[in-house]
C-alpha cells in the first residue's frame, strides 16, 4: 500500500499544444511567393543603384576634376591586338619632321600672328568671362554657371543656366495648369458626381496617363502651338507655355488619381458631422475633407513635379528646344531631359560633351530622388501626424 502511494518516477505524458489561431502555419506556396517578392524587390533596388553608378561614372571626370578619357575613335586602346595605329604614327612623324626642319623666322612670325588673330576671334565669340575651349578641353564645374549652352560650337560652351531656367519654367506652367484642374476634378468625382458618372470619368482621366508622350508632343506641336500663336500672337510658335500645356496633360492623371484616392480615404464620418452641424456639401468638402487629405494631395503634386521635370518627348517637341537665359515664358526653352534626348545620339563616347550630358542626367536623377525623399519622409510622417494624429 505504501509503495502504491509513492510517486511514480515515470515521465508525465506529453501534452499536445493546440494550433495557434493568431499565427497559422505558412504553406509552401506562401513561402515561395514571399521569397519571390524579396528577390524582385532586391533586384529593383540593385538596378536603381547600378544605373546611378553608371551615370555617375560617366560624369565623374567633371565632378571629380579628373582628366577626361579620349574618344573611342581616337585612342589606341580600342585597337585589335596587332593592329597599327596609323593616325598616332603619322602624328608622331609630323612632329619629328617639324622639330628637324630648319627654323624660318618669317614663317614663325606669321604663325604667331595667325594664332593671335584666332585667339582674338575666339575671345570675341566666347566673351570675356568664359574660357576659350576646344572640343577636347576638360570641363570644370565652374564652367557650368553661364548663360550659353553651345557644346557643338568650334569653341564650345557648357553653361547650364538656360537649361535650369527652361526646366523650371515649363514645370511651373504645367503645375499651375494641372494642379487646380486635377484637385477640383478629384473633389467633384469624390463627393459630388453621381456614382455612374464617376465610374466613367475617372477611367477616362486615368487612360490619359497611358497615352504615349510622343503623341501628346505631336498634338501640342501641330494644334496647341497653332491655336496659341493665332490667338495670342506669340513671336515664337513653340515656347515655354506650349510646352507647359503639353506637360500638364501628362501630369493631370497622376495628380488626379492620387488626390481622388486621398480624398476617398478620409473617414466619411467627418463629412457627415460637418453636414449635421449645418455645413453645405461644398463647405464640407472644401473646409473639412480637403484639409484632411492634404498629405496625399501634396504627395500627388510632388510626384507631378517629378513627372514634368523628367519628361523628354513632350519637352523636345513642344518647347522649341532652344536655350534662352531669360524669364520670358513666350520664348523657346530647353529642359534637362530634352537636351539629353536630343544630343546623346550625336556625341563621341568619352568626349567632354558626352560627359556633360551624363552630368545633366546626374542632376536629373538627384532631383527626382529628392522629390521622392520629400514625399516619403516629410509628407507621410510630418503631415499625417499633423492632420490625422498618426505616428
């Protein structure tokens, strides 16, 4: 009996835990999908970094002040092993012949006078403030802050002030046209339009985002420019205003779509409370719902600025593509993207002009990246915390 009362030394039976309801086991298919998402995201980030690294590498001689590499058509490093660089041999032979030839004072004096004459002509063309360069001269960052962009001249100039002003003018016009129209259209479709009409209007506006930019540019080139020229009598048929109108057509779908989603994401209880205390539907939409959706609206406008600043074909076809350093909106302009698109196919690999175009690409990349950073870290954190009380 005593032995029966003693506790048994055998281990207690194991207890099987019931499956968790809050953390269910993942299936094999879900794990594969998650792995695929991680791989795609990693490849996308890596591709962006590689693109920026490539663009920065090509522009590094200007940014870092190093000696520019020679063109592929003139350097012997591109020769097939065993091939003779005849151009280099001829240049060396000519140099040796000139050194061995007897000196002729009259000829030397004539050459000196010709050099002085060409130097005066070059200075008259370039001006007193800009250095006289050749097509093979290295470009420094100090050469950029000038008002002349003429890289294909006998004495090239690489001033980017006209390009900066042209990009700012066309983007400003596009924003002044697209932002009010897009926000008002989003307010109408979100709170005033009948459901059936909204289901028709919103897809039509969003389809505009899928139009090829070359089609929009051709429309502005042939139609918009003609209408503005006949009605307003512009001296130049293609100018910053025509280009801004074309860019606005490309920006409107972006601002409208994001603004409409931001307005409809605001809790409907806010609008119902405003109507309950006597506000009109317009007052409830404009004074209550619109401020609550401010973070999304600002994000939409910033993304629209980035879209307008980086557009190529519309700016190339509708702005006149001529660099002017004034603030007149009725003169032809050129933008960063249009300059790269128009000139990249005609430059020699490794030339100073080639490096300058990649430097414009670096500036464009940094601007677009900065817009995205502002949208992510300022709009989503600061403004959401201010208007919605989120973290």
